[in-house]
C-alpha cells in the first residue's frame, strides 16, 4: 500500500473516531452546559468534522488506485488541515466562548473547498 494512502486512511479513521467521540460528548456532556447558540456551533463542528473524515477516507482509497497523484495527495492534507482549523476552531469557540476564534474558521473552510477542488482535479487528470 502506498505510504500516502496508508497515512490518509489512518488519519481518516482517527478523524472519524474523534468525530463520534466529540459528537457524543457534545450530546451528553455539553447539552445542559452550553447555551443554545454555542451548542449549535459545536454541532456544526461535529457535522463538518464527520463529513470530512469520510472525505479523507475517500481520498485515501483513491490514492490506492492513483498513488502518484500529487493533487489528490495535497487534497488529503488540505482536508486534514480543514478538519483541524475549521472544526477545531468551532469546538474551541463553543466550549470556551472565545469569539475571536470565529475569525480563524474561514481558513479551515477554504482548506475544505481547496481540498475538494484538488480531489476533483486529481481524479479528472487520472482518468485521462
């Protein structure tokens, strides 16, 4: 198995596991402790975290078939960075109430957008 595929599949699995853990934590431990607006922010973090963990798995599986694609490999790293920055900043904002963290969140969103674009480009190029 190519190293890039193995690494991104492992990160995808860990990201999925953490999304479940953090989602359960939010649903059970934070439901009564956070105001509704912060709980909604936390739930957004979990939702994007989960979807992009699945995206990491898709990218890792694709790299099994196209191991030399720099675009697909870069998409995986951007997807991981998006999870950390987008969801991470929202998790922290929701649990600490530190509103300035919301200014960082769009950087993670940009990483997600770029990751999906590179993934699509890499798959398109591999089909040629």
